[in-house]
C-alpha cells in the first residue's frame, strides 16, 4: 500500500479557471489525496479547499496590450517558469493539472520539462490560448463540452464536464416550478464579475414596455455596476417593479435556484451552474471574449433546448421584450427549458476529472486515497 504523492493544481486569474480547480481539490480531499496549489499573486484571496493546502506563488502575466506590456509579460512568464520549476522540485508531485489562463502556463511548461504526467482542463467550448500554448505536454485534456474547438479528433480528450462548487451541487435537487397564472415571476440578471453595462440599459427598457399586469408580477434581482444602480433603480420604481440591485451577490447559486428565468452572459461557470441547478435562461455572450468562446458555450447549451441565445448586436429592448412575453405567456416552455438544462448538467464532473488524473498516472485510487 503505497502513499500517493501530491497532485499539483495550476490555476489563477478569473473564477472561471479557479472554481473547477476548487471543485477538484475538494474531490481529492474526499479521496484522501494530497494536493498543492501553484498560482499567481491573485491566489492570496482564495478561500475554501484551495486555501487548506500548501500554496506556491509564481510570477505570471497575460501578454496583451501595448508592445511594452507584452514584453514585460513575457519576462514575468519567464520568471514564473523558474519559480514553477523550483516549486515542482520541492513538491515532488505525482501529476500536474492545469486549468487554463496564463497563470497556469509556467507551471505546465515546468511540468513538461520535468517529465511529469500532466493534464489540462478546459472549461469552454473553445480551447483557451493558455491551454493551447501547453497542449503538447499534456497526456490528457478534460473537456466540458462534447465538442471543443481546436481539439477535434484529439485522442487525449475526455469529456468530464465543468466542475462546480459544492454550494452549486447542493442545489441540484431543488425542483423547478414555473410561475403560475397571476403569480410572482422571479427574474435574475447578472453579467460577470463587473456586471454588464448593456444589461442596465436594455433590461429596464424592456421591462417598462411590458403590459402593466405582467410588470406587477415581476420581482427582479439584478447585478448592476455601482455607477448604474440609482439609474436602474429609478427605472424599476417608475415601472412599479420590485427590484433588488447590487454590484455583486455572494449567494448567487441560491438566487439561481430561486429564479424562474435567468438573464446572463455565457461564461463557462455560468453555463455549468445553470445546468447543474437546472434553470431556464436567456444568454447574451460577451462579444469581446477571446476567440468568441462565450458564443460557442451559449450555442452548445442552446442546442440542448436549455436557453435562448441573443447575440450582443441583437440584444435590444424590443427583441428582449418579445422573448419575455413569449416565455411568460408559455410557462410550459420555461419548464421544458429548465428540464433540458438539468439534463445537461454534469454534477459528477469533479469526480470524473479525478478519475482522469488517476488514469493518467496509472494509479487506480481507492476511496481512502491509496493505491488499490
């Protein structure tokens, strides 16, 4: 019975890269498998499973912007490679798992140089630029969608889904009930960590155009940019709509579960959480996402019947009004969309990702975390 060496998780940047790493960390903990985190300076803010094990900080940066910024970023990534090489030497891991973003690139390159078994997890329906840079050294690539651009025909790909946090998985069994005739309609609106500026303009205008009897039924929870809150609040007061507005909601999964309809962007975490909980949605892909990956995510989700996709260029008050009217007047369609979203959910994604790690290092792990 040989003890298992740690698995290194390489992640950083936005929550879309961090949440799947946190979910895998929790799964590894449950199996008794040690792990270590290698991340950039932004990792100092994290809580939960990722903060309960050793954390190794490296230099990192995204090579974007002006030529000088790109040059400085390349220098930072080079320093990060040196940092990661030393960290992996100290840790002595059995495997390394990267979650995309430039924060993971130095560690994945160092893993290849040290000839360590490594895997990538891709959250989106398009393989991200960071993951594309280190793809050559990966033994496995775990995907979240059945089809992932830039991975077509790659025998290393394994469909596992996008792991979500335990707070999201805990809501998996909350049933969806469409709003009955004359009953309250709970609408949730959120658009990324900073909120979507267009949501604060288009959505109140569409709500104001609804018939008064439908407006009276609405109860809106909306994420707004701080500079927009008072203006948006004034629009809803004018419309006679009950609304709760804030720049950020700590309990967003619970609010998703309480919603009859969600309007949001289509980042990987948003799609995964909507699917895990099983709620109907109108998705407006962020038009400037790298490689337009949010549109790919949204279209893949739409193909299941779970959502309506509104391209940003077509996201107008008139178009949104038509969708809202059609959905409110056909609650059975909302129920069907919720059911389709729920069917698309992969609540066992973290467990499947842990299985990929086990397969990669040819070490079947028992529930106790030792070699079987």
